[in-house]
């Protein structure tokens, strides 16, 4: 994904919506014909029924229609969990951000002259209520793929891959799961308790595949240019270190700040956020409470990179095989927004970059501990390229990684 500043990003989003509106209404003249065209586009391109929200409440959108009343416009027939049905304006329906339905509703709202992206549709935190897996969503005779959202002592809250529907998994191999992992499960039994769906089964395999999670990419805010001539590379009489030479030779590059997602953050009290509360519990020796907060953050939004990095920190000392998965999930989610051709700088001094850089640092250290030297070297080189000021100090480690010095045999001051 090519990086833009926020104004450029907004412009391109609106430009894309205008192209979609033109495609839908190209042969329609007047409001009535164009409304029929929108109605047909929804029927042709949006698979219904589909999960959505109305005023934060989960609903199933059954149908989109137009009855010829131009003032009313398009309507949506929706069904609540309790099976009651009602009809509302399509413009009041919210589909998941990354879905095709969300794009068509944004185009329709823009055609109406409304804000295509109202605040409700751009929320990044967990809604108070979520869609639940229905009885017919899972066939007990076939494997099912679940995305782990949070992992508790005896169960894991998951969502059905390819949907936003949640279910609680009970299995004997919970240690294989971390938030963001996709698990293939052989189901054994499903039931409901207190209105919530449960599933028991055996985990066949797990994998990290963040592209399959259908996450909305982070925004990247352009923050000017980074010029190596203005950076500190040591005293004048000292030679330039080998790792720095290609970075300096490349010349100036654009700087960016990555959007940070932190559900439950209070913008009016920056020192009282969920990560801080988790750290306070950890410092007080209340490990379970600290981890619970981090897991709740991942369940609210898997894009909370700081939660992934802090979960990795919890198990880094004694369980690097578990820590590496926490860090890697956070790293790969962040990389979705950089794309394969990103050449900019993500300075540590821009604080919203830090969760991503922490995930990268933890991942590199785990690779080193696990004897995966070539991968660790590649990660450390990438860190130096992204943050040449190297506030995390990987320049002091990379030579030992290059010489394949075991973690236990490294030089420790």
C-alpha cells in the first residue's frame, strides 16, 4: 500500500467512491433511475444476508430494496438476534470496515450528500455487542477455521474466519494459541450457555496469516523528510559504522508516523490507558489481571500492536517459542500497511511508531534466541533501515547475530 498523508488519503478515498458512483449510475438519469441502479448494484454485488450494525446493535441485513419513494430512498430489512424484523434506511446500516458492503454504503451516502464515513463506521474499539456464531455456521462433520482473539486459562474467544461472528473454544491445547493465530479445529460438540455459543474440539494446526484476517490497514501520516546529513553518526574523527553506510548513501527519505490503535484510550488522560493499567498490575505482581487487560485489547481490535508486544514480553524470558508468535503477529499486522515497496522512515521519536518497532525488536530477539540467525539478522537490518537512530540498540547486537553467536554465549555487560 502506498503511503500518503491524511489529506491525500481522504482525497483518494473520495475519488474512489466517485468512480464507483459513476459506474453504478452511468446509464441512469434522474434520482429515481439512479436509486434503482443503486438497488440493483446492492443486489448484484453484496451477498445477503450479511452481518451489520445499527446504532451499535448487531443485526443481519436480509435485503436492500427501493419502493419508488425518492424521499425514503433505499431501505434495508434487518433482523435482530431475537428474530424480530424491521426496515430502516440503508444509510443507517454499518457493515464491517473492510467489507464490500461498507464501500457501497459509503458510495450511497456520498451520493445522498452525507458524510460517507461517519464516526460510527470508523470506530476501532470493540462494540458493546458482537455477532455470535449461529447454530448452522459450523458443521461438526468438517474442520472449522477460527481466529483466536483472546486466550484465557481454560478457553479462547475466537471468531469464525471470514466473518465477525464470535464463539468460545474449549480445547486441551490452548498453549498453541495467541491472539491473531488462525487455528484449524476438528469440532466435537457445540452448545450455548447464557446465550453465548461454545465449541469443543481438537486443534489440528495453527498458522499466522494476517492477510486472511481482513483487517483495516493503519493510516500512515507523512511527517516531512528525514535527511541523513542531519543525523548523528558519531564523533567526527570516528569512522562510519558498516551498517550505517548504505543508509547514508541512500540520502533523504520521507518520514511517517503509523496510526496507533488502542481501544479504551482516554484522549483527555494520556497517562491512564489500558497498557499503563496492565503495566501497573504487572509491577504489583498481579500477572493474571495484567494479561487479562492485554487479551481484552486484542479481542477489541487485533490491530492493537502494543498488546501483542507486551504479551510477548510476559513470556519472553522463559518461553521464547510462545513469545515469538506474539511478536510476529503484531509485526505482520503492521507490515500490512507498509506494503512491499515501503522505503520511508518510521522514527522512534514519533511515539505512535513504537508499538510496531517493539514488536519487530521482540521478534528479532526471539529469532536469535531460537538460533534462527539469518532471519534475526534480516529483522535487525530492517529495523536500522526504518529507524536509523536505533533507539533500541540493535546495532550493538547485529555483529553477534552475523557471527552466529548463540544467545547464551553473547557478551553481556
